């Protein structure tokens, strides 16, 4: 119970994997601090967690956009200054899908600002407090799209690749200070982001992802927090996502042939309508 009575910050904590992760950390007795943009959804999340975790739970909410560096840094520093920081979970993220040439530059910039820079800003603000804790945890939410680029993911996948690379660097730099880094690679997960993706994805993208197994946010969060507690670095949430990683690494030519075949099928289906 390393999080018992310790300050823990969760960005993107109002919904999806962030909220589910906060619940798991709350079950370990953490003093939760949820950050997200929407104050109303944050308050809903706070009430839900307080109801589920019981009268002795501690949940505070902070309506900030992680892409706003001064705001998110000020919020995290205020939390750290009032009792230290045992863990930071960076789950805030958005998605834009579409064909590369059809997407606006603003889509790429928005996803980069939230998914990568928002995570970077949060970690930089938290880092001194994590170092001071002596056995802190840093959790980053990447994606299966953080190790395989797919049709329609040109705005999203590079930001998740970047998070995986950042995690690898910080794993080494944080080790002398007792900071254990964990990066999770969720597959398709029942969250608002997946709903958005399915509503906006091109036919080729839908053909590639059609057979993917969907997990609940709770299932991802359970594995994520267990790995954070144990100080494990990489987390694959099911056999399918691990298999994709191995297939691409060991037989890349075959892997890309499969993706091309699926994308072509989606293109043909679109053309026949």
C-alpha cells in the first residue's frame, strides 16, 4: 500500500482510463487529485469516487488544461507543496483520426499539445516532488498505437510513440532517485476516445481495427496500477496487444503485408458503396 495517505495526481482523471486508474489508486488509500479541462465532469467524477471509496476518501479536483503549461504547472506545484507527491499518472489525451492529406494542421497541433506536451509539462512540474519522495511512481498512458502506426492515425500515433520514448528516457534518469516509471499500452478500450474514433475513422482504419478485442477501462487500470505498485516498466493489457508487438518486431515484412491487405479491403469496400 505504497500510496496510502499519499498525494497522487491523475491528469485526464474525469473519465476513461484516468478515472478508472484514480479509482484503483483510491482503493489503496491515496489522496487523489484529479486534473481535467471540464469542471462539471470533474465534479461528477469526484462525487462518484467519494461514493465508491467511502467517507474516509480524499478526492480533490482541479479544472486545468494540460496543454496550458502555466496552469497545469501551478496546479501540480501547489499539490506538491502541500504534502509532497508520491505518484503522477499522465492519462490526459485526445484523438483525431483521418487521412493525412485531409486533416487540418490544427488537428496535428492539438493532439501534440495535449498528448505529448501536456504530459511533458505535467512531469516537469512534478519531477522535484517525485525525486524528494524517494520511492515515487510515474505512470504514462501510451497505446498500442504507440508502437505501431496505422492508417488514419498520423496525428495520434506519433504522440503515443513519443510518450513511449519519453518513458524510456525517464526510466533511466529517475532510477537514482527511486522514481519508478510505468508505461501502459492499452488496446481498444471502452472510453470516450474510442467512441470518437469509431465515429470519425476512415474505412481503411475501421477495416484494420475491426477484429480488435475491446477492454474496459477498469481492466486496463487494474493492470496499470498493479504494475505501478510493483515498479514494472511496460504493461501490455492482453495477449493480442503483446502479439502485435512481437509480430512487428520479429516478422515486420509479414506484419506490414497484413496491414496493407486489411487497408486495401477497407478501401475496396468504400469504393463499392
